[in-house]
C-alpha cells in the first residue's frame, strides 16, 4: 500500500528555504522518505539544484499523511 509523506524544511539549507515543502509517495517499501527521494522531490517541484547532504532528516519535519 502506498504511503504519502509531507516533508517541510525546518530551516534554511542551501537553496531550500525554511517552510518549503514537498509531498512524496512511497509505494515500494515502508519507512520515511530517504534523502535521495527528498532531493528529487525538491528538484522536481522547485526546479532548484539540491545537494543530498542538505537533506538529512534533521533539516525537515516529516509527516505521514
């Protein structure tokens, strides 16, 4: 079963500004989104270059919707 996650930035990190958010669907496994999935979602939604090092779980509030 697919799960929907909302990922919201807690603070500025690179080109990601506090408050920016993305929604990520995980259908092939359980657990929270991985940094690569977070990077991909931000690049797709905001068309910005994001480094994976700026996408650790400490930078975001991750909510299951």
